[in-house]
């Protein structure tokens, strides 16, 4: 699965985990939503984009731990115009 942020920044997906371009853990996928290691909502998957939507932010999941992955050299994509905000992604 290819996944990008609303602004077109590439993310890495491995099994049910999402990682930033630099390999930091962003969160875990659960029913088209991504929850961070602390269990808090990060964003909703719309097509192949991760978008923060305040209406979905009430959800919470159990915290988890995961090792960092190696960095990716994937190119950015164009920003998309959909309802929602750019999610907060660790550098």
C-alpha cells in the first residue's frame, strides 16, 4: 500500500504500521484510521492519503511500541484538495 499525507509527503507502510519517510513510527492502522504509539488518533486514510479530520479524532486505541525502520527515498506527490488537515508526522 502506498500512503501519502495530505501535502503529498510519502509514508512507509509495513503490515499494519505506518512510518515517516525517515523511519519514525507514525502509528498503527485500525479500520481506515491511524493511531499513534500513545493510542491517540493521527489521521484517517482516504484513498492513498492520510488526512487529519477533527470529526474522527474522538477515537483512542491502546498504546503500542514498535522499532524504527530504515529511511525511504520515495518522492513527494502533489498536495490534494480534500476536507481535513495535514496530520502531525514525526520527523
